[in-house]
């Protein structure tokens, strides 16, 4: 699962052609700032799990340069990240994982944890799960801040050339 934001910086194209190194440096800096902002917000919006490693601990950003294009990605390698983001259709989840969650979340053990896990799994098999939409909400709630950062790119390139 990845979060992608595409911004048309056509005004920067001329500056990039004339000053590719400065333009690439500024792009990388500003895109990194925007990615860090989104990463922080998305992590705060991510539900806390019960495991020793939480989904929020796996969310990261990376900056990629392809030619004169610079791209920031906020992502998670966790297999269940998409299910947490989007929710799931009704399905019967693995009982062992639900039991582990019940034990950690509610402090139950033994038969109490096992029966509670079964009831949780049965509810998921009937209703599915609701998506947390942490990536979607994180971007939506911070789109203007991200755009403000990215719109500084041509100004910063010109400032460094002065």
C-alpha cells in the first residue's frame, strides 16, 4: 500500500532544465518535508494494535529520483495495512491472531481469551471490519499544508540562484 500525491509543477520545468542540480536538491528537500508531515499524521491516525510491532511502526516514507523527477512515497510493507486502511468484507479471521489481540487488549487468558476471540472472529465473519482510512484522512486533512510546502519549490530555487 502506498500513498501518492501528484503535483503539477510545470513552472519548475524551465528552472529544472537550466539548473538541474539545484532544482533536484530543492525538490528532494521540499518533498521530504511534505512526506515527513504526512508520515507523522498518518502514524497518529493509525489504530494501535496489540502486537510487539504495531502497524504504525511499519509506516515509512521514501524519496525516489527518476531523471529530473523526484517522488515521495508514504508506505507500509505490512500485509494487513491495506485491510486496516480500507476495511474488509465479512470473513472468518485466524483465531490465533484474534486470541493474541484479545489477550493483549483486554488482559484475558486461557478459556476467557479463546471464547472472546471466537465471538470477535464471528462478528468479523458477519460484518467485516471498518477501514481506519488513516492514509486517506491524513492526506485529506493536510492537503493544503502539503501543497504549501510543494509550492515553495520554485521560490526556493530562485532564492538559491540569487
